[in-house]
């Protein structure tokens, strides 16, 4: 849903006209052009920067909103979220003015196999195949592709950096690492409040290479509809150009549901495409990989005419694109040369932004420049391009800035180094003569030099990438457009039922069809028929711009996937009641607010169970794990059930005990310890947390089985006048723990701690956070200051 009206200019200050974008086919309507006024050009580079970091950020330029382009408009970012889009946004603490640039949502890649980033691209290809198992297993007389998934951590980060340098902020990459991209199908969501997507390479359990033209006797453990509930599901189905491919969709209909985005869908005739329509499912299009492997790709013009939502995915480095801009380049080439300019620049851009968000289940959080959405943003220099074309024909050297949640990841060196952004520490690199910075060391456990060394394939090219897989459809049956075959599908123009749109007939065993398909027999092939399912000009079936069929266009719908014609929104947070499970307002990416007792206390009437993503505000940090990947925090009241363990996989810079923080994360029970995982912590006030003392207990009450142990998990506690009663409760395993008066003492927060003291060593007091781990409750001191030694004296560190 686009939410821009509150910030858009009034009628007396803006002129509107139709977009100047290249026109297209049956996809979404053209964006309205809103002229906000001329911006002063930058003296050097793409953007000028003013102000100081640490607060709100205003970016001015040509704003690519969901249904409008605000030329000379602005986007305001506060606390990592978009708070205004339009002509009249308030000033920010820092302002970037990018007169010759477009401001776009960060690109979203819903399909990649990033653990194969160690492989070199195959160029023109080894062979042209009919089905994916042909190249995976060398079946049916074909040569197999020699690839392996042995990418190192730094090689994977290099692949993520390639995507970021091309304007991407999120990917379903089947194996990404923390930092840089949001890895939406793993634990690396980087604070994004969506369920983790499920990328499924073998939904039919056919990893062994089973192929069938009919019947469904694949593997014994196929994915079922019960397996895919609750998150976006991204299965590989119908990757090929014969009935081996189409039969997969026949047999996988159980998992084609509204949360499904089918990866590839190359071998899909109209009859099976209608099943996708009926299921309200989606398709992820990987044109470059499809073309170089099979000489053809998914029938996307037909899919679009049927109203099937489309997105773009790179697939993998071996046969796909090195980044989303190269995948867009392939899609644009096919559209210009083989599809009769069916898609507009705006259509292709939408596939790489909002389409990707919809595929991964994040359509109410990322992929749009709308109020309440997360500030995942890319700024592209226009350099002669207009509006969406600046993205479609973009290049890494033209990417002036990439923000993930409002935090810079990559961009022009002078811009990131300016006081307004405060990222001068980000590493520098030259991209085709343009000085850039990449914030690798700031956002990951590696460095730019390390990922460059591990990359293998370069991070960028100034021209066409070396050995880039071909995007020109070719097989024995055809080899590119000619005067007599303008769409290059091997059918002469005068015999072709879609002379401008590629729709070949394949001379292969078990072909999908014997002649060019024309389901309604109206003389127009299914690939170019605006109404492929029925005769005439009035199409039967769903509106592609109204996915849930409730009469409200997707861009205006506060529940685009759930029918709600009334658009009721009781808490006025931009999420309709039909798709909003939270009674409190939680706009955009904000999780539903919850309290620590609601999380920790199972008897609380508003108990929130594991698996839920929540926002907890006003916590005081009590301990920080030495690896800086986790901390504990309390509400400060000292009441039972008011402490929580937070796993961030990277704490905010400068986090310290005593800070006041807000935390958003997913509830998880980890070896009996209740945690917030995939957590994003925001320091509200350094040192501004509640002042409180540790809670004094009899050791028996908080040791394993103690009456007060569970209620005080993750809270700061203290025991007094205790003796060591067990030097090594773990015996031969010896985890450096010891017991005082029956209560275990653990080194989680104080690694120097060891069980070196003899029995009966005395402590006046021992302070620490009470943790449950491996079925035992343990007090975990934070340092030497948490011990007061007694007599007989022994220092256990």
C-alpha cells in the first residue's frame, strides 16, 4: 500500500502529467508525474550533503513512489523508517540533495544460490538442456555443469557486496551471512519484521534426478501444504522446456498457495498457469539463467496478462546474473528484442522492488517508498536516463547511495564521508573511475580487502561482465531475430501467431506442445494474447493490479493479499484489520508491542508464545556477552518475569551496561532459555536506563529446581555468604563451572572465570545474571567486580 498523501504537495504547488517512461503491455498503470520543483545541482558528484548524523535524514531527488514519481521530491527517514514521501516533507537533521538522481526502494532479489558464488560464469553455456536434472546429473545425453557449493564466508560476503553495489538491500539467497544484505530466507533478517521465507530447491524430493512426463512417483518425502504455512514459500518448479518440467507443477499443486512464489516456471502452458492464477500465487523470473541453460525462459508475457505477479531473481553466478542490475539488463533486452516492448521501465523496476517484496512476504515492509515502510533505499544517478529507466539501465558506478534501514552500506565516497552521514570509516574503492565507499568492516565480521581477495569473480565490471551467461535465446531451432523472424523464435513472421513475441516450438522428446499454443483459437498465440484464456477483448480472470480481488488496487490496498473492500484499520497504522494481528498500532516494519512479563510469564493473560516477533521498549541493559553478539536487559522494576536475553548477532556500536534500549526480535526458546533472536536493538539513551540493585536470594530458591528460578531468568541477582560446594559439577566435560551453596556459577559473561578454587572457598557475595542453560539455572557474573571474596579466600579468575 502506498501512503504518501499526507506529505504530497497540494494542487496549487504541483503540476501533474503522464510519465515519460517507455510504454508497455498489460501490466500496472503508468505512474503519475508530480513536479515538486527544481533542485540545485551538486557541484561535485551526484548529491550534496548538509547537516549532521544521528537523527532524521531527508533525501531530495526524483522519488519513485509506488504510483507516482515526485520530481524534485523528498523522502524523510526517522529511526530507520520512512515518515514522509512527497513534495513537502519536513527538514531533517541531515539533508542530501540529489538533483540528477532517482530515489528508489532498495532492490530485492527473491532467488539466488549464494553458496555457489565460488563458481565462474559459464558464458555461452556448455549445452542447451531440456530439464534441470539434465545439467545437474548429465542425463539424456547432456554434459553436466561442473559446479560446487563450496563458497567461503568471505566469498559469500563478496557476492552480497556485488548485490549491494548494484542497489540491492534484500535477498532470498539460500545461505547468506550476517551483515550487508537482509537474507530473508535465513536468520539474517537484520531486524526486518517478517517470517523467514522458505527457499525449497526440491519440493518433490527429487534431488536424485527423477524425471517423469506423467505420474507423481518422485521422492518419498515431498513438501506438503502443511509444511509451508506461516511464511513465504519459494519452490523450484517446472524448470525446463519439456513435460518433465510441466509435470512437476501437476504434482506440486499442493504447495502452490497464496504465499507461494514459484521459482523459474519455465515449462508452464496456459492450463497450468491458470492453476497459479487460481491459487493467487506468484512467479520469480530468472531470465538469464533460463536462457543460457534452456534457450528459453518463462512465458512472462502470458503470466502478466493472466495477472500473475512477477519478480526478478538472479539464480546464481554460474548461469545467472552477478547482480540485480545485470538481471534487469537481461530482462530489458528480452523485452526490447523478443517481446515487442511489452513491459515498460516501470514494470521491470517493479519486478525488482515491490514484486520481490511480495514474493518474499515483505510487501508491507520493504519494496516501496511509503510512509511506515523500512528505509531500504537506493539512489541512482540519472546521467541522461529518466525516472525508472535510471534503475533499469543503472550501473554500480551510478549507485550514489544504498541504505538498509536508514544505515549506509555503499555509495559515493565523498557522500558517505560527509559529516551528514558520518561514514568516513567505510572502506574506499574505485568503481570505473568513481570513488566509492563500502561499509564492509562496519557491518560484517570481515573487511573489504578480505572479501575482494576471496571474491574470485570481480565485484564489478565497467563494461559487459567477463563470461557473462548469454541472454540471447538460441537452440538448434532458432538463433536470434532476423528480418523474416523478428522475435527470433524460429517461426517465420507470416506463420507466427505472435510475430513480435517469442513463443517457440521445441523439437525435443516429450515437448510441451506440437504447435504454437493458442488456447482460445482466436489467432493470437497465448504468449501475446491480452486475454489468452478467452476470446474477445474483455479478459476473464483476476485483475493483475488487485491481487486479492477486493476491488482496491494493490498500491492503495492496506491488505493487498487479503480481501477487505472496506479497508477497515481500527488502529490507523496503515495495516488493515484483515491482515493485522496486532491490536496496537505498529506501522510498517514495527512489530507488535509486548512487555517482558507477557513474553516470560506463561500465566500472563496476554502471554506471547515463541515464534512471535515483538517490540519491547524501555529496557535497561544489565550484561553484555564478550563477543558483542548478545546482552541481557530488564524493565528495572525487580518484579518476577522482567528480564530477557537478547541475541543480536551484532550489538549496536557502543552498547553499554546501563543503556536504555528498545528491542525488536523474535521469541525463541533456546536450550530452555527464553530469548529474543534476530533482534535489532536501538539505544534510546546511553546510560539512561533504570537504576536498580541486584535482587538478593537464598541460593536454593534460584538454583535448578528452585521455586523462584524460572520467574527470575535473565534478571540480575545476588547471593551472599556462600561456599563452593562443588568444584566441577560437569565432571570430565569440565565447562569451567562451579557451585556455590548448590547454585552453579558460569562464565558466559566473564570468560576469565574458572573452577580453580577448592571446596569451601568463601564469598561474601556473588552477583550476576541468572541464566538457564542445558537444563540448569546458573548465575553469570560480569566481571571481577561481581565477586566479594570471603575467608577462606580464593579468586576464581
